[in-house]
C-alpha cells in the first residue's frame, strides 16, 4: 500500500490539447474537487503537466473523474519541458463501469513533463490531477481493514405505503470512513516516512493505492492522525494509526 505525501501538480503549468470549450484545464490543480474540468471527447485529449524544474514523480492520481469508462489512458514522462520524446510509463485499457479515482505508481526520476492521453468518446470530467512523492506503509494494511473502493457511496431513502411497500424512493450520497493501522511501525524512518505522510494528509487531499490495480485506489480527506504509542515489546517499533473519510466511487447520476 502506498500513500501520497506531496502534490507538485499545483505548481505545474497545465495544458489540454485540444482545448475544452467548457472548462479551463487549470481547475484540476486547485487542491480539491470544488471545480471540475469537463470536455466533449471525440478521439483523444492530451493533458500536459510541465514543471519549472526537474523533480521525481513517484505517483500520479486522477480524482473525481469518469474517464474509467473511456477506451484507454496513456501516461508518459519526459526530462525536457518540450521537444524530447516522452517515455511511456502506463498504457492501460479502461472500459470500467465505475471508478472515480485512479492512481498509478510511476517512480520516474528528474521529470519536467508528464503527458496524459485519454482516448474515447463522450463527455469526460476530472476534478483533480495530483502527482509527487509517496510513502509505502510498512507491511501494507492489517486484518479488518475496510476497502473504500469495495462499495458505492450511495444509500436509499423511502417511505412506506399502507401495505408496507416502499414509496417515494430516492438516493443520496453517503460518507465513507476508514482507517489505516500500523501496529509495527518502523521508528527508524518515522520522520521521513509516517510523519511526512500524516502531516500532508492532515491538510490535503491524499491518494492511496492498495495494490497494482488502479481501480483499487481512492482519495482520503478530513484525516485525523492518532499519536504514535510505544510498542509493547521493542522501542524500534511504534503503534500508529490514521482515520479519514474516503472517496472512491460515485453515483451513476453524477455522470
């Protein structure tokens, strides 16, 4: 399991080719899902994120999006802002029925430009594109961990008729909450690892990738880290945890 610890996309210059007539592409770097980039896709759109200086890019995530229903996504990186041919990192088929968050592990070094090519047809939406460093949770998740991607974030409400049948049926979104527990946290790299993660998570939207499946990822927000406590057997380990709200899938009606 990896979790994002930085987001350098907010400092990148962002362009989309062809340009959308519906929304400015720069809204994907405003730090939250309050505004959404939309476009009428016919063939493909190429989104370029260009950095002022070369930086390592460990992950890239797309949140609040419906592009999982498109044909494919290709992610390329380049050590040059312009001109130099990009290195293909990801070339994935999509056509999934539902997934509002997609995260990829890149591990690209000294990158100036990240290019995302989305191929398909129909309307697309993207609320946020994030990229930067990540932290790998020691020994991954523990038994009993709740997977936010495993359920839709909707619930039904209805009244009951005279014959006890459901009437006035309606649906609304619901908040999902989960927590990451690390009962054997490695204290030797606490400051550069776990603490860096929880400091970022405490005031930013962060992203989690549980395995190599891009559809098993989600956004975390409203995070509340717990104080790390001493391990019962050794001082080289600690007991750490963080609780947060999660967003992985959305209702069909939103798209």
